[in-house]
């Protein structure tokens, strides 16, 4: 059982299956020990990250009881849009750990229960000694430019009206550059050139490492792979559709083309 008093000088981030615990007044998710101790938690996982303590827990208080304490549980993704950039980075790092801890309970080699330690993200199987570390699933994103237009597409799982850049996961044995060319060809039937690195972003929903590129159009007509996307169009940079939220690398990539 975790001795909370040992971490009296730490700030706590508490994740439950419903979201993250925050203060109602200012959506602060870095909580002191006094607040944490009053929440009637069952702690399922813990990770110490510098002066912060991340908890995976069950909270046994009702919504009304939490509200009386000035506390509520907020879904993580919407919260990202309401906090500062620095807080976004902290929250995404912590949420990646939460997903990793939640979904990595047993050894993939022998099936035994994994043992975790608070001071490291490593988990070790006590039966076969296999070590496990947080998973990253690398993916590429490509923004294609054609004169004063950019190509944007929408996936069926996007919110209505939202368009974004072409994206997809890197296959085994494949470079990021090769994946970028392949995804564009498969999803919209176009050939591209002048592929240039833009930036990366860890996107912990659940564990993507996004590698973003810009590229120039070479040839081809748009032909959508309807198994992956439902529409793709050339948009003038002066007349764009609804776009992803500013917290995402997709929006940063698109905004860079409009400067």
C-alpha cells in the first residue's frame, strides 16, 4: 500500500477511468497531499516524475461529494484545450504513463503479472525477468502543397466538418519518409516530392509519436481510399474548412502553410 505521507512535498495527478481529478474553480490538476488524502481513493498504480506523483486510482466519492470539496473528474482530451501550453505537456506526459500502466499488467512472454516500481516506467516480470517500457506507435503526417492550395482529408471518426492532413502508421521495416509516400499514395492516389521534416509530437491517445512532414504535389488525381478516409479536397489557404484543435501537431502543420 502506498504511504502518501512519504510524498508530502509532491504534487499529485490522479487519473481514474472517467478522467483526471481537477479543481472545479480553475481546472488545476496538480493537487496537494491534503486534497488527495480526502478523496477516498483505491490506488492501482503510481509513478514518481520529478516533484510530481502520478496515480492511477479508483475514486469512491460521488460526483456530489467531490463537488462539495471543490473537485470534479474531467475527461483528459477536452481539458487539453483549456490549459496552458506548459500544462498541456505535463498532462500529455502523465496521460501516456496512465495508458501504459493501465494496459500493461501482464507479461507478453509468459503471462505472469508484471511488477512496477514508482521511480521508473520500467515493468519487470518476476517469473521470466522480461522487462517492458512504455510503448510508442510511430506515425507520419503529411501536408501536401500545390501552388496556393493544400490537400486536406477527413476520416469517418473525425468530428463533423473537420479536415486534417494525411496521416498513418509506419509499417515494420519502413522509414518515416517511405511511410509518408506510401500513405499519400494509398489514401489519395497522389505522388509527392520535396518531403521536408516539420516536427514531432507525442499524442497519448493512446500512444502515437507523430512525425510531421510537408511535401509538394507532383502528379495524380485525388482518389480516396474509402476504407481509410471519406473525403479529400484541395483547399485554398485563404478558405480553409474546420480544422483540428490548436493543441495538435496537425493544426500547427496546417497553420505553418498559411503564414
